[in-house]
């Protein structure tokens, strides 16, 4: 995935589209899967509520 796909422009400001990993810190984005989001770097996982 290209880095430009992780950000978007809203009202003249750059905002992140995806959540960042709370363990790894800024710049490490979490991947979105069917029922969870996970960090590919450290393996941290959060399950989505149904």
C-alpha cells in the first residue's frame, strides 16, 4: 500500500484514515480485517464489536 493512501485531505488539513498502533506509536498503522484490526509489526490485535 502506498503511503499516500493512508492519508486524506479534509477542510485543508491532512488526516489519517487508519488507526495507529498504541504499542508501536505514531507512523505504524494497523491493518483492517473482517472482525479485527491488527498491527503487522508487533502483533497487537483489537477485535471489532459486533
